[in-house]
C-alpha cells in the first residue's frame, strides 16, 4: 500500500497525470478500516480520517437537505468544491486541507496508548 501510494502521489503532483478513482480510494479505505478493526483502533481512524469523514458528511448533508427543502446548503458537494466555488484557488484548498489533516493526525496519534 505504501509503494502504491507513493507511486500514485508521484504522478498525481501538479499537473496531475493520473487520478485515483473510486476503486482505488475504496480499496485503500477498506484496507485502513480493516487494519483499524484488527488493531482495535477504530476511534483513532475516525479522528485521523476526520477530513474524509467531513467530506462524506458534506455530501450526505447536501443530499438530505436538498431532498427535504429543494435548497442547497453548500454551493457544491463535497465541501472542497464548495470552497472552490467560493473563489478559493485549488492550491489553497489543498494546502489548507493538508493542514487540517496533519492536525487531525496529531490529535489521533496523541490518543493512542503506548504499551
């Protein structure tokens, strides 16, 4: 997984030559989930992957709210597209999401109990 991820990131650097589709991202998420369940660290995965949780939640919120009211909460879902529609450059969104992901990783790692 580490080798495949490194290779993907190498060719995904701007300007991206390849993109990860649903098959790759779902496989990585499933593998991370299986590792978390096996090691009994499900809560830690939820914290470390908080940005992914927020992205998925933004889609569920948008769809649910639209079905109820025919109005939108976000300009576009997932939430990173909302920020782009607000005029933020893609690089700004990416770097700010990196910062958030890094902070969540530190919070998640700080919850681990060392044995």
